[in-house]
């Protein structure tokens, strides 16, 4: 196609609605493969799960071999935020601001029982937010208190699978359903 | 010289005749009336045979009709320990003298007690809340209830 | 008067340049916010703001039974989780006047010292990483995994065990426990001089730590700075020597004291403490007496009415547990005097006049764990 048409986003939308062509879906796969194999997290650890996250980066359970190469200190350069630790009412606006500062496509992993639902602090605490998903949308939940580093690696692998089945041009939340036939796929897009 | 509980008790009685001594199996415990509290603490720190210069812990207990401030003090030279208590009877507006000019660490422990109980410390250099928001209640009081945030088992 | 004010505003003398470090920051080791007022790169004032992880543990414990509160102090200072557990158990056992079997006290002391070495290793890696030496992160965590293997074999969990209960343990330790500790000691005795060669004599590290953040002994006592941070200034505050618990009265070890009080002194105290911990382990590991792993306790514990106080030495300083009981099965009031709470606030005094990079070095040398401050 012409280069001006290629750069033009409205044309791309029309192309997707009509089903697209094989070249585009191969590009989808390449983009998704690239994204899923190089997710760089933000340094965000509030409490005990942070130590297991550091241990997952340590020589024994190295997660750099999964593509999680470095930790970025600034949210503008990070792809994923691993919410490791309890979120408290005073910290919740800070978490929301960090999430909003991250550029798309961004993902969230809720690590540990505290980030899933408040954990051991569910009953009788007056200041704990019962789960990080009350503040930001979460993609993967990893249970444990604290979860082993191997559990974090499994969670990262699940996130990689989720990214690979995603629509790269969409807002990150559409899924390509491989079992549906071409008609329903076109309808879903 | 390290003083045993009996000799400590006699010494305290000379300094504050009105003090009462509840029974405690571990350390010497004394309840001091409110008016003489600050001067007594200064004596505890500066008297050459007592020298209580390290404040281990400062806290408050809510006994439903009164508050009790509890101070654990020890001496780094003689290694004797004493538990000091002050009773606060006013529940609506509890106040007590600060000891942050005697032991600097009390400045922050008192801010924490103010945050969690609402007890005001007179002449404190910077009394503001430490952990919680300014308009939140005082959680460690026994009559505190927050339906929106607490899930009570 | 008015002209002066206008002149000051124009020259900018009245204004402080204030920046925020945190709460999300790679080097604050948790969620702590420093409000730093600067003049150029020199710090004029540092105000720490805590409360970003305040979970209300003391209030939560008022509704749990004595066997259930064991799990909460673990999560306060999670790097010395076993020592925190032991503090609560000792306080409850003192109140109930229970005779704990010899085997339990020996193993508790051994686990204390292992936990202390693991915590100091993590401190060493974080301190090096903050100063820019990323190698220490990898070396320290690699060696720490050996200790976590020992824990995992006996308890099933690496970081937070909750293995102590009032009266003893939940179950007996693994039969290979003693052998593994001996292997670890031989391995670690070779590695610790490597740590020294890597960091202690490094010229960049020395420039960044000697005469930085000097804490005098008087200030340490006034502010209640305990643990290795206080001992680096000459404040003799080791609870294992003052009010011994466990088997500490029967083992030989030195209390490490230094006089300079700067970042390098606190660093050296912690490295020397790792050697002392290994010495204690060597004296104890072969002499664990056989016996029960727990005393006979009732199913529901009720403490007699009264107040009970217990002090222990965690890896960061003195933890004191104060339980007020009115005869029920939950404590009426429980107070944790945590070491990091007192150690934190000295930072506004120590960092004045230094640069921001020195603030990072000072807070690394104080070894703060933030959930312990906020509880």
C-alpha cells in the first residue's frame, strides 16, 4: 500500500473492520512477540513481597532470561508495574498517579495476598485498601504470602501469554480469539 | 551503682511522696501525679545516682474511663529500669506535659500517641499527625469504629 | 521593611528549593517520603514523612487471640522475622510462667543468628547497590539463598516463617539441620573476606562514607538509636548482653563498638557482627539437646491481668513488646517499640550540610525497613 495510507490510522481501522490481510496479522504476531519478551518493570515494592521480587532478580532465579532485563526507576520508561506489598489509603493516590504516568501499553501484576485482596490485613484493619484492583486495573494475580520467586516467574510467563494474544493496535484490552472463525473475529474487532 | 527495685523505691519516695506503686513482677512501677510530672522527669535524668537517660518506649493505654501514659526508662550507665506512669482523667480533652525537651526521642513517640489516641502534649515543638490524615479519628481509642474502612470479624 | 521583603523575593533568598524523594524511589527501601530543601546540591533540611504503609497492626492484634498475633509482627520487620516472632512468644511465655524445653531455646538462638546474618547480607547488597556497586547485589543475594534453603527445608517458607508459637515450635526441625548449618559456615567463612576486598577498601566507597553523617554518642542515646547504627557511635546497647534471653548468657561473643559514628563505622560494625554471629553458631550447632519441641500449652491462652515487657535485639536494634492484659484471650493493648522508628528521625540531623548523594548513603547505613516504622 502507499506509504501515506500506511501512516494514516483511519485507513488501518477500515482495514481491520473488513478482516485485514495476512501480512497484517503476521505483523501483529511479531509486534506481540517483541512486546511480550521485553517487559521492563517499575521499581515499586511496598513491603515483604518486594524482597521476593528482588530475589527473583537475583542469580538463582534470574528473571532477566525472561526478558525482564532491568528495573526502570521512572514510570515513563516502564512497561509493567508489579504491585508487591500492601496498599494503604495514604499510598493509593500515589499508585494511581504512577499508573497514569506510564505510557501505553502497560500492564499490572498484583503480587502477593495483600495486593490481591488485602491479605492478612483483610479483617480488622482501618487503613488497608482491600486489593490493588480497587485502584488500578490488574492483569495477572499471583497468590502467596510472600509468593516464591518461581511463582513470580510463572506469573510473568502468564502475562507473556496474555500479551501474545492481544491486539497490538487496540487499547491493549482486546483479545484475538484463535478458536472463533473469521466471521466472529471480524465482528469482534 | 546499679540500684535494685527496693532502693529505687525508697529513692522515688523521697523525690515524690505522693507516688503510688502498683505491683509489677518485673520492674519498679510508679504512678506520679500530673502536676509534678515534668520536674520529676528532669530529676530522673539529671540526678547523679539515677541517670535515666534512655527512654525505651512511650505509649498510652485507654482504660475506658481514663488514659494511662506509660514510660519505660533505663540508665545506660547503671542499667536499672523503671516504669513511669501518669494518669489522665479528662476524656474529652486529654492533655499532659511533654518530655521531648528531656529525651529527644519522645518528640516522635508523642506525635504517634497524638495521632492514634488524640492526647495533646503541652509545649511540644511540633505536634502534628504522623501516619494518618488530619481529619481522621483516633483509631486506638476503644470507642473508635469506622464502618466504611474496617471489616470487623 | 517593605523594601527588604521585596528585595529578598527578587533575590530568591526567602525561597527554599524543595524536592520530594519518594514514596516510590529505588533507594528508599520501602515507601518513605523525604522532603528535602536544597541550596544548590547541599541539603538545608530533610523532613521524613512516613505513614505510607501504616496498616494498623496494633489495633488488629486487639481482636486476635495470642496464638494468632504471632503472624503480624513477622510482617513488620520482615528481614528479622524470626526474631520478631520470638519477642512476642517470650513475652507471652513470661506472662504465663511457662518452662520452655532447653531444645527450643537453643534452636531459637541458632535461628536468631542465622536470621541476623541473612538480614545483614541483604543490607550489604542494598547498600552497595545504592552507592552504584551493582555487583554486591548479586553476590549478597546468591549467598543469602543458602540460608533460605536451610529455612525452607525445616519450615517450608523462605522469608516469613511464623514457626514460633507460645511454648515452643509448631513442629520439629528437619534432621539435616545441623549438617546444613555447618556446610553454610564453611562456605560463608570463605566468602566474607571477598566482601571486604570488594567494598571496604574500595576508594570510591571510602570517599563516600568516611566522615559522612557522623552521629555522636550523646545524640544516639537521646534519640534512642540502637542496634548497629548506635553501636557505630559507641552506644553500648546490645540487649543480648544487657538482659540476656535464650542461650545468650552461655555463649561467648563480643559486642562490637566503634567510636567514629560515620557511615564507615556503621558499615564495619555490621560486617564484624556477621563474624560474631558465625562464632555463636559454631558454639551452638553441635550441642542442641534432645527433647520436646514444645511445652504443653492449653488450646486457648488467657494471660493473667497485668503488664508484661520483653526486649530483644533484632538485626536493626532493640525491639520491645509491651502487652497489657485484662484476663481475656486477646491482648487489651499491645505496643511494639520498633527499632526503625527511633532510628529514622535522626536522619534530619545527620544529613544537614551534605549532598543528596550522601543522603542516600546515610539512609543506607541506617538500614531502615519502612514497614517497621509505620507498623
